[in-house]
């Protein structure tokens, strides 16, 4: 492990112990100054945004892969993401050094510090990546088993192919939105079990899905599959994902070709992309896979991470959020490397900025389920909130907050927040 992972590293910037953004994290995102200004690539440290474009202009990245590229002046991360792992690691090392407590490069340069170090209160987070394509997987065995049991009974919970390959569908990249964006209750065609014909109207079974997304850095050429053991060379980093779902629309439309309108209304992501380099100290093994996958899906190394995940819910009558579920990224049966390898085994070409979402991440316990469908067991067991309200599905005015972090010794690698509020249909 390199020096950026050192738990003893401290910054001259004041960082609380429970901050998502200590010096060990160094996430990447895009911001603009509140009140107007250019979009620049940035990192986060404590409660501050550090503008990398101004550091680049000051010559801080001389001798690295990013020197002369002006990738930090771009309005998205795509150009930086396309440079590959050496550029990402070099950049992290430079930033780590600049922020280290005994480094005066920025600390004592008042003019540069005034330009480059911006309070988060004065920063507007922008959409970080130009997402060309979005694929949503179905990789949690617990989630798939729960949903299958609810709809088909325990004897038919998993479809015959599920234990052999990572199931996925093609999502809608145009409706991926940023943390804090409102969700409009969708209208669509539904059919009640006792109805003779379908009807059109508001979805009455709105749901969230706790997921994580990975973002592709360098892509692959058409006809050139990515090996499961080379996949991480193509993965820039990860973010929180809420895949909003209209379950009643989904129930009527999904046979025979899968989700469509139930999923294209909105998908929320957190604004900071956390690199695999930052997550490296938290690498761990995933669930044992039985039967053993076919050879092209067999990892040589552990390919998942110990990332704590939480779902919080707040109604319009509540002042604070209720924690309604706690899960972990390492519950996923099919890991990110297997997802990339399977996606490209036909020669499909992934491109810089593509997002691959994990699918709902559920754990083995009731309080670790990743969707309202599961938490209420098919709308039959209402969630009881601290103020006395109950929910079997999301109601207008409800806000969902997703959190994620890896816990280190005296620090945490956090993902920030992923929030969205459900508004009435228009």
C-alpha cells in the first residue's frame, strides 16, 4: 500500500474524525462557485472543495501524466478518467502531499489558497460525469431471492440462470440525476390483480433501491472483451446510486423484456467519485459462489470492498431522518470485475464515463434489505417510523437519503450523500 493510505496522515486543513473526506480519501468531482463561475474538477477535504484547475495552473502537477492536458479545466471528469490508472494515482499522490500537515506549498500561499480552497457552503456541486451508457445489474443474491420469493414463492425464488451469470438490463442514462434533485411521481399503465383491463394514472407503489455505481475510465475496443482480472484497470471509481422504481408499473410491463418505464423516470447518484485506490485498504472477499462460475468469471483476487451502507427516510412531518436499513457492499454475489467481464464478453465496447450500477444491495437480515418492496415484504408489512407514521410505499414529500463509508482506524472513506425527494405528479 502506498503512502496515501497511511492512517496516521493528517492535513493542515481541519478535518473532523467523522468526516467523509479526510486526506486518505481524495475523491473527484466537479463544482462551480455559488453565484456563478466556471466548472472545474475538484477534490474534497473536510468541509472544503479543492480546485485542481488552479493547482494545475500553479504548476503543482509538473512531471505527472496530467501535466499539460488541462483535464481539470473540463466541465466533467471524463477527460481525466480516460487517462488511466497511473494518472489517477499520480494525481492522488500530489494532492496528498499538498494537503499533508507539514507541506507549505498551498498552506502558506495565501493567494493560491484563496483561489483553490473553497468552503463547501460556497460551492455548487455539478454533475460529475458525462454518462453515455448506463447498465443496471441484479447482483445481490439476497435481493433476488427476496423478490423471487415474494412473487413466485421460495421454491422458485431464483431463476435458473441467476447463479451462473450477472443479470442486467440497459438503463436510461439521460435521466441519471445528481444528489438533491427532486423526483416527480410518474404516471403509467398499471393493472390491478382483480381488474379486467389496465388503467392509466399515478404510480402508487414508488420505491427506492440502494445501489452503488462504478464508472468506466479507459474503455475497450469493439470486439475486444475485458478479462475479469484486468477489469479494475478500466474502473475509475464508485458512487452511491438510488435507482427509483415504480413497482406497479414494473409489475405490468416487465414480462417478457424486463424493466422499462418503471425505471427510466430517474436514477440519483452522489456527486463525488471515490477511487478504487482510496478503497484499497478495505478490499475483502465476497460470498462463496456455488456452483463455481465459468472460467471467464473466475477472479484470481478479492474484488469487493467493506463499504457500510445505510438508507434513511424523512417524511414532511419529520424534522430528522429515520434509519430504516443498514447493508454492506460486500454482500453482492457478483462483484464489479465479474460485471465488467460479463458485460464485454461479447465484445461490447464500454466507453469512458459509462456507469454500471450494482443492483439493489440487500443483506441477510430484515433490517438490511435494500428496497421498500423487501422491507415491507411485498407491501404487506408497513414500516413504522419514529413519529408514528407508517409506510408501505413512498408518499409525496418523502425524502430518501443514502449513505456509504469505509471505516478505517481514526478515519473514514465516505461517499457523501445521495438524496432525493418525491414530489406529486404534474
